[in-house]
C-alpha cells in the first residue's frame, strides 16, 4: 500500500518529460507496480511508459525489483536533483518530444538513432552552409516562426540564391503571413500553423530545432534514412494540404499585358533587350522601362528573381499583341 510521502515535486522543472513526471506521481500514489499496470492505470502506451521509467531510473528517482518499479521518496529525489546540474534532455528524447504530436514521425525516433546537436543558431548556420554546398537536387524548408528576423533573412537569402543558381529545386512551406511578405526562389505553400521548423537537404540530411520553444538551444542534425524519409513524407503531406499563394482556383493573380507577356517570353528564350526590342518593334529604352515596371509591380529586386517568380507560376506564355503602327504581331 502507498504511504504518505509528503508533497510530490513537479519533476518537469528539472527537465523531465511530462510522461516521466506522471509515472513518478503514479508510483508514489499506487505503490510499486510493473510497467503493464502503470500503462493501464495511466492510459499511456507501453512504449511511452517504458521510456518514462527509463528516464526516471537514469536520474535515480526509482528503484527496480525484477519487473516491479518503486519510487524513491520525494525528499530524497529532490536532494539528488539539486546536487546535479540540469542538462537538457538528450537529443533522442528531444526528438520524441518534438514530434510526439505529428502522425508517423514519433515512431521513427529511435533512441539509438545517430544524431548531432549544433548548440547555437550561429553554429547551425555554418553547418547549413556546409550542407548546402553539397546539395545537387532539392532543398525542402518548413518555417513556422511567426516573424522572420532581419538576421535570419539576411543569412538565408544569399544561400537560397546560390542554390537556385545551381539548379537545386527549392520548396518552402511557411506560415501565410510570412510567405506573403517574401519573394521565394521557388514554389511555396501557405500553412496556417506548420507543426515544425525543418530543413531537408537532398532528402538525406535533416535539421530541426532541438527545443521547439527556444531556437537558441540549437538544432539537431540527423541522417537516419528512415527518420529523414518520415520527415519528407510529412513535408509532402503538408505541401498537398497547403495553399498555393500564386493561384486562386487555378487563376494566376498577376495579369501580364500582351506586351509584357510577349517581352517576357522572348527574354525567357534567350533574347537580349536589344534583340527583343527589334523583334517586337520597340526601342531598347521601352523594353528596359517595361521590365522595370514589371519588377516594381511584383516587388522583386532583379530579373533573376522575376524569372523565377514568373516561371514557378507558369506566367511565361507568348500572347499576340498590337502596336498602333504595325497592328497584330
């Protein structure tokens, strides 16, 4: 029978998971019990109960006799915890907590899965640059931050431009209010509340925050094939559910005039301003003014960004147009 052991402390203040805190309280109230009974009494999955017991045992908060577990007295546990430093949970435990609410991901988090913790955002940015240097095919990004800082923007945009220039396909899932104010260098989808912040490099390596509530605690890098595949599956599901900001009922919201459409189509085929002007019967200055006005309207800084935006949206399409002097062309 359980005995009166005084106030039971909240173990979460020392970095324990909510499951471990719940199991410790149950052992104090129920008395010694095996994992099966604890799982049944608490309504927890057996695997979560076992992980909580392992976490408590590692901290010396429980004692085991065969398959039965008992709780050390709260006062003794508190003394033990106060004497030890409070390190953050190991990377594998962070993964489990981070993805516990995402379908199909938590099951891919194995305790033995290799990974590396980059302890700061600065260290993470250096690692991102290293990984991006070797990318050849596809870069996937999920951004769930409510606001993109100027520092993050200045660090990310040059990297994205280099990837796009090498032909690496960039796809971005972001909160709607973020994506609406940026000009991505590839296709984008809006999600009201993306469940995770994530980068995947060529579907081989993934990076995500070690602590979803404090990005300054660093990022976890993982190359486990099954886990990265699960993250890619998550990305594709969110991609399919997301809203394409460039289309509303399959209608592109940027209407190009016939002159703009014809000019953009020629430039996309490799014409220079001079040869496009000759082809369309315009002056080179008119071509330059037309392109500048189009960039200003779309909010892009240069023709490279303009080409990516129009190409991703399928807006480059030849159309007939007329001049007062020459009629249809």
